C-alpha cells in the first residue's frame, strides 16, 4: 500500500502542469530549493533577533513596540529598518540627538537580518527594494530631483540646514537602495513620496541621477569649487572678481598719479605760481 501511495505522489509531481511547462525535474528542484532556503531564513531571523536584542531593544523595546526613547518599529517593513541601519543613523549612542550618517555598525548580512526580523514581527511596510537602473533616464531624474529634493538637499546634493537645528543630510556616498528607501519611507522630516507623486519609473531615474551624477559631478568650462552650490559659487566669483577689479583700479590710479608728478615738476611747489621762499623777486624796470 505504501508503494502505491509513493508512486501516485511521484506521478503527481512529474505530470503536474508546472512540471510540463518547466521541464523534467523542475518541481523537484523547486521543492529542494524551498526546503534549503527555509533553514537559511530561520537562521537569518535568529541572527537578526540576537542583534536587535543586543543593540536596539533598549530604546525600541524587546518586541520593537517602542518606548519613551524610541518609536514603534512594528509594521514599518524591512526597507525602513534597512535604511536607518545601513546608513549608520542607528543605533544611536544618545537617543536625544539628531541621527547623523556614520559608518554602519553591521555588515550587509547582519543589517538584512535585523531588517527581516523586525519585518517578521508585524505585516506591512516597505520591503527592501531591488533597484534596476537599466534604461534609466538621468535627465528626467534631474528634473524630478530639482523639483522635489533640491529644496532641502541642494541641487548638488551637499545637504543643508533646516529649522530647529535639523539638517538635510548629504547625498554623496549613498547607495541606490538607500535612495529608493528614503524616497518611499520619508526618514526624519523628509516627506514620504508615494507612487502617485513619484512613479516607479521616475524613482529609478532619480536613483540613477543621484548615484551617478551627484556622486561624480561634471564641471564643464570652469572650476567646480567643491560643488557647494550656485549661491556659494556666485559669492566666491563676486568676491574674487570685485577684489581683482579693485586691485587693478588702485594700480591704475597709482600709475596715473606718478605720471602726473613726473610731468609737472616738483609736486611740492606752492600753489598760485609763487616762487619758493628765499628767492629774490624779479624787479620790473621802467
């Protein structure tokens, strides 16, 4: 009886519609891959839980439910956690200060494990996006960036100060995944851009522009001055240009003064043509 059941099970696998379309042995391979990935997933969750308990639970709670020191992370998704951890914003040594970007505390595998563990606690949120820049349009990305991102991050991506002591971070050195995560999740004071505001195609264009042209800007026809932005560059140009003009004007004035002195004799002669003191005046004879 057991042999018959086994034969029927094998036949159902081999002659299923998926097997017919995918080729012989495809279903068996998928089953093997699924069974092999399950232990890896469980191991990643276990590692993520350990790292979360050791480095994050003191502020966000043992179940990521939040506390007076840190917000609730349940339901935010793996993409949000991945952005904050991979950028070095988290964990914080002092929860009362604004997070700043710094070298990440964890490697990529550890960061992904933490994000997957937090995402497993509650459904919802943004998963870690997979960004494909093939066919991206950097020119369109610049237009979208200038309209939605440059007011805070500046057109060169150097970052700028905001209200209440906050600041928009620099976009130099960010990854494509981090840009996509930031646009969709809106970290900190940044607004969250939905697909109705920035479409998936536009998001790919923005990511392409930020990771390629902001990171490696071109400077045709002049000095880049560190890419600090048009206002600061204009000030430098005005300061240097006006300073050079003033120096040239002073030099020209000094030359003219010397030439006038050389052409009209003694510059210390008394006014009105009076002879110098000590000389005898000419006497007119009748």
